[in-house]
C-alpha cells in the first residue's frame, strides 16, 4: 500500500485590503501535513468554517487569485503542480464539493454528471452508469432533465455525490458529503466511500460530523485553528485515554455518550504566535504561549504538543 497523496507543510493565506489600501494577509491554514494511502480513508475532522475545504481546493488547484500557498503536495510521488492538477481533476482526482453552488445553473443535472465525452459511445456508457447511480440514491428518471434550481437541497447533494462517483477516481476528496441527506442516503454514502477503499482507492474525507468520521475512516486528523494537531487510528477514538492531544481528548469526552463533558473556551480567530490551544489547555507549559510545537510521530500517530513531547521525551 503506497502513498497516493502527500501534503507537506501546507500554508494558505489570503491578501485582503482593509480601510482603503491597507494590505493584510490572513493566514487560514498553517503548516498542514497529512497523507492518504491507497486503500485508505483519512478523515479531517474540524469545526465548521475552520478552513478545511481550502485543503481540497488547494489539491484541485481551484483557490481564488488572492491566495498565497506554500508547502508541497504530491500525488503518486509526483509534485502536484497546477498543470497536473488541471489534468487529473475530474478524472483521477474527484471532488464531492461542500456547496451545491458548484452545480452549473444552466445545465441539466444528468449532463453535468456525465461530463465531457470523446464520442457518442462513451456518452452512452456514462449515461447508463449515471442512471444507475442516480437510481441508487433515489433520484428517478424525472430528475435527469431538471436544472439545479429545481432540486431540493438533499437532491442537489445526491447529484454532487453521484457526479464524483461516476468517474471512478483513484483519489476521492469528499468535502462534507452528508449534511442534508436522510439517514438511508448517509449510510449509502458511507458504504460507497468504503467500497472505494476496498477497491484500492484513497479517500480524503473532510467533515465536522464526528460520527461520520468514526464510522468511515481508518485514520482521523484533528484540525484546530488552521493546524493539524493530531492524527490517530480511528480505533483509538473510542476511548479518550488512547488519544494524545488534550483538545482531542476533550472533544471525544464532550460527546453525549461519553458524559457530555464540555470544556470552556473558543478557537482563536486570528493566527497566534504559539500553540493555538494554549489558552484553553489544562496541561500548558510556558513556551506554549509564544512557540508553535511541531507535528511529531509517536507510535504510528502524529501529535503537536509541547507537554506531550516533554512527558514522552519527544518519542
């Protein structure tokens, strides 16, 4: 099982102008490192609006013009530059986007799902597959000739999901694929994502729904204030004692089934000089306030925490 996707030290900032011509760079993602193997599902779990979707857009090369990106992204060992991104997206790398606004308002949804075809034979083959997948998600033939504005929110999400699966990608990036879906469709979505894994495909699942990540992923990366602070095997999330970062422990302990133990504090909106969790952390040490901890490996997991590194001698 080899690396399909490797993201190393990715940072994304946006140039903004405030109060006239005063230029300001807003950093949204900082030093993000993550990888996805063939036959593996990796979930990025974080709060809504924390910038998780920007990772997907960076991999696909669809960030806005005012974005500034540093770091490196590799696909099958090759640096994923803009030319290669444009060549692979929609084919080997497919996206289930978070927003239904990704649908073309002037095109019928069946044709959007089918996409570009080199000839009538390919179009006919894709049409059969499109109808099969639409039917699986409860979209009957009457839906094929509808435009996006004629769909309900749940129907639109099913169209986006179906469109991504038709291409049979090597790497699927699923950006919040389940909100607005009924339970049956959520279960089918999880099943389809797992089937991709069983067929040797890689999946990057971006979500804020803890249960979806726990039911679907092999590994979970915890995203906090623009940073990945922990990456661990999904089985370790069944018990907070098996987790490494104090925020991850608090997150799992806050679930209703674990006692609904809430921790006070909010994520910082602006970039901080030290650990983004230090103000809320019960085990912080002096250097947490001014210095950012690095993401280090520990027994097959990854952790970004000074206290943990000191207690465990950085091992």
